């Protein structure tokens, strides 16, 4: 069973958890660490001989086109994470379409290859955005990995399927949600972010095993370049809960990530998507 390892490329000051305390107008004057951190992720993948999918902000592609090129040259998939990390449910359908077009153009110009995958910032495709998948399909995307089928304080669409599904009638456009684990009657978040970093590695290992063996499905795991950067600037006035989530265990994250390729097989999400489409169609 081959699983998908994905990276959401955004800088430490662009994360959803800090949006109430970091003014967007200050982004241009902040210390950018995303290029160096993403290069460190590339080195880590290279050491482990892993290919993955990098969902990048258009904002990052605009400033660091060579970084986007290096990702593609290393054999990874480049995909879109929107332009400026706006949540989809805060957009009108027209604004969402514009954001998709703007970010895709910037990423494709930098990458020199077509972008066919999308991940919504903060998993913000849910019951509030019944038009989102249709717009993605209309724009020629082949898949999205934007749904967290779970109840969480910042995101989640608890009623959504746990595994890949066709959200648009008459289209083979695929939604492949991030991984959850079923524990008795409870669905647990197990796709990454804080859960992978904060909980013991044994939990993630158990969850991926469950998904692969009991459910017979590939896992979709994600993390961020800032999660392997213990020296990033600290946001002093952020809510305490956000600070705990953001800053805990940054120093052990790289070592945890190195364990994943020893224990499981990984590949680009577009390859996993192609296999899931065949399975669902057959
Ligand atoms: Zn993000």
C-alpha cells in the first residue's frame, strides 16, 4: 500500500492560527523562512528517497519561483494551496474562482508544468461551500484534498466520507480527504499538522496501519515547512492555545518525519489519486 505525503507551503506568519494577531499588511515586512525550510524538507525527502506533493501558496510562488522549480526538478508534484491562505468558506464563488486562477498562473509560470491538484487553506471546503468542487472541476483541476472529515474547533466537515469520492455529478474530479482513523465509534484526526507533531509517533503509526490494513485505503498525510523550524520568530500576543499548538515539539518533527519512510511507502498524491479513480470507477 502506497500512501501520500504532502506539504502545505506557507510561512510561519501565514498560518490560520495567527490570523487574528498578524495583520496581512505586515506579511511583506516579516522575516521569510519558507524558502530555507522548504529546501530542508526537500533534503529530507531526498535522503529518504521519497516523492511527495507540495501544495504552495501563490504568494510563495510569486516571491520564490526558483524554489518552485527546485521542487519540480526533484520529481515532486507541485499543486495549489490558493493565493494568500484565505479560507474558501469566506469567499463568494466568484472570489474563489479568481483566487484559483491567480494562484494557478503564478505557480505554473514558476513551475513550467501544469497544476492539477488543490488543497484548501485550513481544510475550508465543507458544508458551507457546495459550489467549491464544481468550480475546481470547471477550471480543469483533477482532484482536491481539501476536506477534513471530522469535527474540530477550527475546521472539519464531520459528515463527509473518510475516503476518496466523486463530489461533482457526471465528472471524474476526485476529492481525497485527509486521513482520519476510526477508533470504536470515534473518528480521530490523524492526517498530520498538530496531531502528527504533538502526539507520540506511535499514534500516527497505529493510525496509518489501521487505514492501510483494516480499511484497505491509502493514507493522506500533511505537514508544513515551519514545523521543522524550531528557531522561527515567536508571536507574543497570540492566543495561548494557538501558541501551544504551533510551537510544541518543533525540534523533534524532522526526526519523526524521518521515521515515516522507514515504516511505510510514500508517493505523490496525483499517483494515489489516479489509482483511487480506477478503483472507484471499477
Ligand atoms: Zn495552509
